[in-house]
């Protein structure tokens, strides 16, 4: 049973997230359909796929800047800042996902009002949002206007290299999406993370609260030790 | 013993002044187009009038001279002509000897022009071009069936400027532009179109508005790549189809079995996958056709990564389920 609810996902963020998810899905499906087009097994009719892909790509660019301004000018941005000791924290989180989770060990970085993401989420979201997604839309815009692309890069076609980068980045996003969808189920219950992204509230349960308190104590004693 | 070149500076000078320029000349000649033919003296006389937009006519009795405009269709660009495939011919090799008379007599108006087959039909020298099949295909084309004698080889292939250049590697964009300009001579010019047929000239931009990235397609592929049926035994398709039968299914080009490999890229297409693992690699030299340019190795790598991720998730989910089951069991 939930003991406490914290409002972690404001409405603007949830709207962005769901719109972004729909656009990403549309881009992946139409992208795969075009890249692996086959007259005998058409997934989406090619011209429809091209138009849908272009429209979704343009909207995704707008969606990215909406999100970027959101994290820049609201308090949500603090959750994306990677703090000192990140690599050790990343290691602890990876160890938990690979082993601890199967032994019922406490979550090393339970969610609280000040910490929405664990270190793995933090780096993944940052890389996907600020590196991979911009690569897809910058190369995508370049492919919409191929006359802007350098024709020859060290003997290779500039358009071909741009396309490869676009497809590779798109592929990484599709891999992220699958893992991201799986991690919906890694909450207190199988559906609790999904509920949070719909209602905006994260439920903190008794056992999580205890872990969180213990972690807070540990970190405060570490900090006081350091200050001494 | 020292080599003579090292001992004698004159040897080096000879090498630099003779051999190196010779090498340059050889390399440059590889990159250049067909060398221009020399126009014979007799034809030069024709070009005095036909080589410019105006010409002078002198009355031999009165000595009076008038300047007249030369009809655009009768003008011959001497530079273009000398570079053309037929540029080595004298004017009277194809035209009546009566053209030597000025003003030209009425009989020249009744001159019957040669067609390609008059010279090339059954000629072993040009067997590889397969002119007989070209003619068969042309006779089945919309141009022949709709326009009959109004249309001929020369309607598209100007005999005075035509160059056999489709075999040359590179400069694909130039080849596409040159080829399409032949179509647009009528299909993009209301006056030239009206001379041939009493029909409204369709607006090409509107009739192709279904095509995504329209201008890109217009620059990168030839009209005939969609509007003519391929025939493996000839180099360039001549069976121009009615608009209703033309290619409108994107995946006919945008797939590994791209029809472009049998048309636009026919001369370069020799392998299915090139050494870097790209399907239809020749297309990538000057363009990228989504769906047609896939990479074999990247395809395999992406499928393997995808499957590994799914297996990883399946194992993780199973172990989580087992743990949860045990916990609740206890």
C-alpha cells in the first residue's frame, strides 16, 4: 500500500513525453518500412511512409526544443544534472539491475522528491535526448534538403554518410525504446510506473521510504565525514 | 657506374620538359570529352549562314545585300556540332547536294531526311547498340502510336548535337539533365508541344505532385526511368509508355531490386553488393536511394543486437518473476 504520493511529473512534461513517444513510434515504424521496403511485403505504403516520417520528424524537432526549454526554465531540469561521484553511483545502480533486483536488495537510489532518476536513467535520458535525438533530426533535416550536404567526404558520398548516421541513431533510439518500455514494469508493481506517467504522482511505499531514509542517512553521514 | 640521368643535367631537363608534359597530356586526355572533330571547308561554308542567328543574302545581278534572321531550328552551333557523335560528317553526307545553290532551290524542301535505321540498320559495326530492337521498341511507344510520322528519332535526338555519353562514368547529374532536356523540349514548352499534337500541355509540376521530394526526383532521375519500359538488350529504354502505365509505385526503385539498376545505373551495375556490403553500391556514388541502398553487414549487426536485447530482457524478466514468486511463496 502506498504511504505517500509525490508529484514528480508535471502536466507539461507528461504531454511532451506522450507526444514524443507517439512521434518516435511513428518515426521508427515509417523509417523501418522505408529502409526495408519490399514490394512483396509492404509495411506502410512508401509515399505515405515518406510523408508521415517527414511530418513526424519536423514535429519531433519542435518537441525537442519544447522539452529543452522546459528543463532549462523549470525546476525539472535539476533531475538531469549529473553530480559528483556519478560513476560510482552508476556502478551501484548497474549492480542492482544485474544482481540485486533478483535478490530483493533495497534500491540503491530510490525515488524521492529530489531524485527522480537513478544514475543509469540520468545518463541514458541525457544521451538519448541531447545527443542521439539531435543527431536524428539534424541529419533528417539535412536529408530533407540534400543540397546542403557536402557531396564528397574523403571519397565517400556525403548523402550516404548522413543517411547512415541517421539510420544508426534511429536504430539506437529504437533499442532505447524497447528497454524503456520494459523498465515500465520495474516499479513497485508491474503497472506502478505506468500509472505515475499518467497521473503525474509517484507512489512511495513503506519499504521504499525506509530504503530512502537509510540512503539519506548514509549520504548525510558521508557528507558530514567529508566536512570533518 | 652512375646513371646517365644523374651525371648529365641535360637528361633531367629533357625528362622534365618532355616526359612529364607528355604524362599530363595522357592523363588530361582521359578526363576530357570526345575530341572535337575538324569541320571540313565545304561545311564551313554552310555554317557561315547556319552557324549564326542572322545571315546575309546577296543578289548576284544587282549586288544588293539583305540581312535576314535564321530560323532557330535551322541554326547549327559549330562547337556543339564538332563535338557531336556525327560531328565528323560533311553537311552533304546527309543533306542534298542542291544546298550548294544559294538561295536554296525548292527541291531541297522536299528532301527526305535519313532516319537512324537508314545508316545503322543491319550494320555489324553497331551491332552492340541493337538498333533493330530500339526501332521495335520505339514503334510500340506512345510517341509512335499517337504521333505517327509527326515524330521521329530526330524529335529527341538532335542529329547535330547528339552525343553518345551515357557510358561515361560520373557526372550523373549532367546526364540526367541532358536526357530530361530532350523530353522537356516538348513537354515543357507549349509551342513545341502544340506543333506535334492538338492537346492541352499537362502541367508537369501538378501531374507529379504525388511524388515526395519532387524537385529532387527531377534532378536525380531521368523521365524515362519511370516513363519507359526497360529492355535488357538495349542500353536506353525507348518504349515510352502512356502516363497511366508509368511507374508510380515507389518501391519499384526504393528496394534492393531497384529498377534503376536496369535503367539509369545500367552501365555501372555489375554487382549486387559492393565490397563494403552495400546493395546497389553504384547508386551511392552519386546519390542515395532509401530502400535500395542497404548494407548487408549493418543489417545483420542490427538484427543480432535487436535479438540480444530481447533475449536480455526475457532473461531479466524471468529472473525477476522467479524472485517475486519465491518471495510470495515464502
